[in-house]
């Protein structure tokens, strides 16, 4: 089924793949003839491939640190800016090396620098580095900082360690609404339908007289939406109205999402229609709600209404609509969306480029999927997983496995979703040897804990090809793993 141009995309140009994404390879340096200066004698240089001399170079202090850091000046402000720059680039290893140096020399580090490092830990979801930064915060005597306490709670919750977040929260001398909200948010994103824990934390927050804000209630609504706890959601809705917080369109958007996910499909659109100032997030939430409830055509209708309004879709909205195109096999609409993405220069965003590749793959246009993949300048696990899935859903199963091998050979690290995709392809194709190899690679080399679905795919494949003993051993591993977690 295909959704065509009746949707009213007047500002969407047609996609011209051959011209929009055309690129030429960079010329090789070896093709350039060496330049010679007649006025100066030519100096012979030792080629870079020459093996080092037998005597190692003496170790210098600056060899241990990034070359860009002016440690020789020992100016704390310059060093702090250098650490913050490394944090923005997510280079936590280099930053922590410098922190160790500063600790040994007794050079203090300010709270702003630690805040940048904690934000990098959140982006990388790196609990190990986060704990190391926490140690340095204690060394610098900043553990009582209310500002950093909130950042630490947020870091631990974002990295999945609710226990550490609770410990930091309990140790803080004065807990403000921001640290309470960070703790609430962490309990929400930990999942597992723990809405009762969220309610317990929220009740304690109110008992201590902490002033609520819209973000406190938004965390509650997200928790109720994930657990389909409609009754609690209705009570919190009434509480928001009573406290005069329901005038916030941000909070109304959270309530719309909660009612949809709790099955109140008729109530959510009525609440959406009452929004006085709809923003892009509100429109995207409505599209999301229809998509998650399976009403894809209604999601497209909301998207068309959004285009007729004063708001223009952002990268997140375009990604959602590309998902709808994939499900509906709406190739023509997908190309129009792709054209708009190129116009707005969203294609450099990893999740958007991955959705484009996946859309073309699910619509059966493998050539465009490959072309879009080649056009991605900075590839990552998302784009590689998308092209692997594109080969898989078009029946090119061996090519999909080869693509996974190429991903690894080029130095990219597959994530859990990549392994799920390639194991599913191996299961469909009957590649038992490859499936076992990839499964052990995931567990032993990349230290990823296999999920129940990944276990079941490999076990079912081994049983199907007659390797019953191996399947039984794997089933025993699966049961012991589930008992440990």
C-alpha cells in the first residue's frame, strides 16, 4: 500500500538521487608529483616506515598527555578549558589522564569542568568513567556541592545505576527540586514497570515540602504511560490542575502521551486540540501515539496537518514519519521525506540517516539504500545496522552477513541491535556456524550480555539443523544467565 502525493507536500522537492548525493573520491596524495626548490638543496628524510633505534627515547612528561594541552604553563584556567574541550568530544580517557596528573600536582579542578565530564559520561552511558569522575570530585572536596550532586544523580540514573544515584541523593545535605527530579527521571528510565517506586519517591518529595514543577509531574506521567497505569495518571492529572501547573503545554504533551499509551485513544486527541500553543514536540507526540497504537494512516494525517500549520518538522519528526513510510511500504512518500531531509541538512544526524537506509530497504529499493549508506560521511553502528537489515529484508542474506564482517574489518563496533539483526538473518538463512561464531563474539569479545531473544534465535537454529547437544548447552547457559540477573 502506498501513500501518495494527496498528502499535500507542496514544499517537498522530488528526490533526485543522482545529483543530490553525488560525491567524488578524494585524490590520493601519492598521485601528486613532489615539488622541488632549485634554490635550496634537497634534504633526505628518513621514511616513516624505518624501524626505531635500539635505544628507546627518554620518557618526557608531555608524552603522557594530549599534545594540545599546554601543561607546561600550569595555568589552571587553560587546563580546565582543555579538559572541557575533551569532554565535549567524549574523550573521557584523555580527560581522566589529565585529572590524575592534576591530582598528583595538587592543581584544583572547578565544578564547571566536572559538570562537562559528567555530561560526557551520560552521552557515552559510561558508568565506569562516571565513577572515576565521582572519585575526583571527592578528592577536590566538592562532594557537598548541590550543583554537582544533581549532576551525579542524573549521571548515575542515566547510566542505569539507581542504587548509586540513591546513595548520592541520600548523602546530599540539601536536596532541591532538581535533584528530586533527577532521581524521579532515573527511576522512570530504568523501566521494568517500576511506577510504584516513582510514586513512592514522589510521595516522599511532597512530604518533605519540596515545591513541584512541571518536570516533576512529567516524570510521573512518563512512568504511568510505560506501565499503562491509567488510574494513577488520572489522579496526577487532577493534582496538576489543582496546583495550577496544567497551563504548561509541555505538561499537556506528556498527558496526551500518557492517555494514548493507556488506551484512551479518544481522550488524547481532545486534549491535544485544546493546546493553545502547539509546538513541534506536541505534534511529534501525536504522530508517535498513533504510530505506537498501529494507526499509521492517522499518524500521516497528523503530519499533513502539521505541515499546514506554522510549525515545520524537525529531525525527530522526520525520523518518525520515515518509520511510518517503512511500515506502509510508501516509497514515494519516503522519497519526498528524504528530499526534505536533504533540504534541511538533517541527513548528517546518525539516527536520521539510519532511518533513510531502513526505509529504502523495507520498501524494496536496495539500490537507493546502498546509495544513501555510501553518502553518509561519518558512519556508525546505527547506519551499519540499517544497511545489514536492508540486505536481510531483501533476501540478500549472505550479503548481509558479509556486510557485518566488513563493518568489523573497518574498525566499527557492533552494538546489541547489530547482533540481533545479524543473528536473525543467520537464523532465517540457516547459517548455524556463523550464528554460533557471532554469538560468542558478542559475549566474549564485545562483552555484551545476550538477551533472551538472542539466546532463543540461536537455540532454535541449532535444533533446526540437528545440533541438539549444542542447543541444550546454550539453553543451560541462558537459564543460568537469567538467574544471575
